């Protein structure tokens, strides 16, 4: 089946679906309208739909031939952003917007389901469509996996719109792709005193500031990139008082689990050394967030091959560098195997911007590439 030609014929319908989803963005775990709307479309196509976690959907397209199960994931939640696109189908929910392109992700998965439904008689197994809540905040992927969403699934595929790629293109990446992230909070406790006699106190703010600078020196022995960003620093009550307390919050981003532990150990070491230097103490709280994405080679090779079949060599890019953005799709790969790609957004505005509005061609492209990838996987397994 020529999936790209078929996807082109669906562009008008996909545009309608995208606009409806974009007009009704919902925050994580509140995707009630979104999931009802998608559920109706999928059931009309004859898919078996199971609802879990209140808003999550697991929809299965049964092929006419016996075979394995493969899955495609789309995240559903929006962001607390006030839209400023003037696109003609702006958000109708004040202060909430699909500023990360999840409307395109959902539309792409629906498009892939439409294409594969047209080719059901040739499908050599089942395709499971995972519509996931709450990717942006606390990881709906883990909860879907725990609820059995990928039981029996051999591999999961997915992707994200990407402003640095033009519409009609796809970027694939082997191995480490998205960063693991850990949130940190460090509370420094010293001894307050008059600003004129700092030797009589223990400067918590100075210790916090030095730690922030020292965190920037942390490197991974693997040579992979490390990003430690401190987002908040709270200390002090007056300009002439040495603060006895300071609190910092931020994010540690690494690539792969080995680097994660090594960097955490160095982070804690810097805090201890700095506290000893300035005579303060510290309470360190590091909370794991996402483990990042490490694509499996076989599935990535399959996605690359499938994308080239659909788009031609000139529209498929093998990405040289990982991104330090994080994503909970990696939990699906850990549960089975899989690959995550970048879809050209046709919009150079950055993700999470109130002006971000990807081209509908991104959904058309992704629908065709996903359908080919899922079809090919079943043929091989």
C-alpha cells in the first residue's frame, strides 16, 4: 500500500481532527474531552478501545492475519500556556494550549490508524494505539505500563514534532536520544549575622551560590553531555543581614543511567565539600523524573528503512546529536523495545512557546511513516 498517497488524501480530515483537538487542550490527567473525542473516532473505525487511568486509551486494530502485537504511542496533554498564534482555531480553554504539539501527535496516531484500517486484510498481527495522559508533568507512561497497556507488545514506536526539521521530513536517532532528568532541592542552613561582621555567621547564600557555579563543572566520564540548571534561589530578608538559610531548586539532565548515577554522586560531593568550607549544613532532595530515551537499534533501523520507503532518502535524516530535553516515552522502550523519532514541524518557533503551531503536513507525514513502520514490523515478526 502507498501510505503517503493515502495520507495525502486524508489531509482534509486530519486537519479537521487536529483543529478540534487544538481548540480543546486539557492539562495532564484532565484529558476528558480529548479522550472521549478520540475514542469516538477509533470506535467508528472498528477498533477495540479500552479506557484506563480515567483518560488513557488503548485501542487495538486487529489484522486479518495472525501475528505479533506492535504499538504506537501519542501523548494527549497540553500546557498551562496562553495561546498567541491567531491561527483561526485557537484554544478555547483559557490559559491552556497545545504548545508542545501533542495535537499533532494525536492526529498522527489517528491518521496511522485510518491508513492501517484501510489495509487491515494485509496486516500480519495487531496494532495497539496508546493515547497517553500526562506526559508533561508526572509520567503517564509508567502508569499505563503498570496497568497492562503494553502486555504482549513486542515494540512501541512514537515521535515528536521538531521545529529544527522542515515539514515533510523525519529525523531518526540511534541509541541515546532524550535526556534522563532528576529534580533537585537543596536547603542550606547556616547562621545569620550582621552584614558588617560576616565572620560571626555562616553564610548559607554564599554556599548556595558557590554550589551553583561548581555544578557547572560536572562532567561525565563517558564524554556525553551533562546539563545542570538551577531555576530558583531563595535566600535572605534584608541587604545588611547574612542569610542563615538558602534554598535552590533545579534539574539534573544526563544521557543514560550510568551517567546519571555518576553525576549524582559528584553533585552530592560538591554540596558536602562546599558546606564544610563555609560551616553550613545542607539537606539534599533529588527526585527521579524520567530515565530518558535510548532507542533500540533494530527498531530504529526499521523506522529509518520505513521512512525512506515512504519519503525517499532526501527527507530522512539520521540525527548526530541527542537532545537534553526529556520525555517519558523511554519507559515504553524499557518495557519492551522501540524507537522514537523527530517529525519536521514546518514551524521554527520553539516548543512550549505561545506561538508554536506546527504545519498539518507534519501529521500527514507522520501518519504515513508510522503506518509503514508498524506494517513492516508485523511482516518481520
